[in-house]
């Protein structure tokens, strides 16, 4: 019988703004000391329920085909499931040798895939959600910034494959906010107008409404400005 403390450990989830929990792991690309090994990089740490399952396979093919795109945005991908290293190796070999998905084939997964048979890491990251499964990780996605801080998290149930355009959009949006000191509105993509910080005083509110300065205000609290896609790409994307 699990103690209450043990049960709470299972469901504790790192929050936005928290330091990413540390761990040492065995992976398909060798040992990893997390997050220290990735200092200076963004990381997407994600879990999947199990090797040799179809939704996960479609996700791995998609993620691996986008690995370079994420790398150009200074972002390392790292996967995890409650499987052992030999299962991981066999599955990744099968994906490369046999599986085709949406025209993608011969896809080699080069990013690390963590073995977590003990569930120790999955529990630290709240990836085991007992209502969904006590033995398989849900599809969790943690965005961790270059200082090792959790910046965003998204959770999906076992049956739902992730949208990788959205993961990339979220990464670029957060990097844009950091570099340009702006926020990004609903469904934002590079090239769309960005939101400038709300007026913090009556004087600034008045100024926003009266002077233009390249700013467009719907009202004093809702002001946007242009931010060219090229300016973002120049700052964020490495060629
Ligand atoms: C899948 O990846 O296909 C899957 C894994 C666990 C439960 C349901 C689907």
C-alpha cells in the first residue's frame, strides 16, 4: 500500500517558473545529466506511453523529421518512456528500417530517448497520471529554457498524438517574447503583430492612445506593434 507521500510524489508536476527537476539518465545517446548538460539550450523534454505503439511511432517519426528545425532554434529534443534501453534501441531500429508515416520513411531518431523503468524521472515530472494509466507515462511536453527553468508544459492523453506545429510555434513565441520584450496574441505566428506590455500608469495609458510611435491601440490596455518575421528569424534561427 502506497503512503500518501508516495502518492503525492506520483502526481507532483513541476510548474511554470520552477527549476527543472534534476536527474541522471541512461539514454539511447549515452548518459545524460539533466538539465546541466543542456545549459544554454532550450530543451523539449517529452514522454510517450510505450515503445512499439502506433501513436507514439507516428510522433517519433514526426519529431525526428523536425529535429534539425528545432536544433536551428537552439532546442534539443529528449524523449522518455517507462521502457528499458534495449526496447528503445529495438523500436528506433524498427522505425528506421520498416515504418513509413505520411510519406516519411527511413527516419533515424538521433535525439536521446531516456529509459525509465523505475519511473523515477516520470514521477519527478508528473508524467504518470494514475487516472489515465498507472504504468505508462501520458504525453507530457516540458519546455525548459537555457537557464534550466520550466517555461511551459502541455499534457495530452494516451490516445491523442501531439501537434508538432504547435510545439514549434510555442517555442518560437517564447523565444520572441524573451528577445523582444513582447507578448504574443492568440494563434500568433512570426510576422503577425505582437502585443506590447500593458500601460502601468495613467500617463502611459494616455500616451498610448494619443501618440502613434508605430503602436496600434484598440484601447489603452490592448496595444500591438509590427515585428517583422525576418527580424525574428535573424535573432532566433541559426543557419
Ligand atoms: C499508442 O501510442 O498508439 C498508444 C499508446 C498507449 C495507449 C494508446 C495508444
